[in-house]
C-alpha cells in the first residue's frame, strides 16, 4: 500500500497565489463588517508572508462606545460567526 505524499511545492505555490490572497482579504473584510454591525469600527490588513497569505481584523477603533474589552471581544466573536455564512 502506497502512502499519500502531498506535493509541497504545489501546495506552497497555491498558498501564495493572488487569487488566494483575494479570498483571504474577502473573508477578513466579511468578519470586520459583521463585527462592526453594532457601531464598532474594525479594519483589516492582509499581506503575502514568506509562506502564505495572512490577514487580520484589527479593532475596535470605537472602543469606548462599544463596551470596552468585553464589547470588542463580543463583536469579534459575532464577526466570526457572521462570516461563516459567506
């Protein structure tokens, strides 16, 4: 029986593909929009790292008005839940 050996070169190439980068940015933006649904201000950042595309949802820029730490945590978790349907 042969063992499965992934083609690491093709996998690594795929993870650096511009189309993958566009999808990573789209998902991060969907999370930020869902997290900001209750007047929070979240931003995104995406870039190509050494091995793959990476993205982050950064916020909350309206921290005092959104419930402080607990509110920001709640909004980010809601953002993750809301982006699942995308």
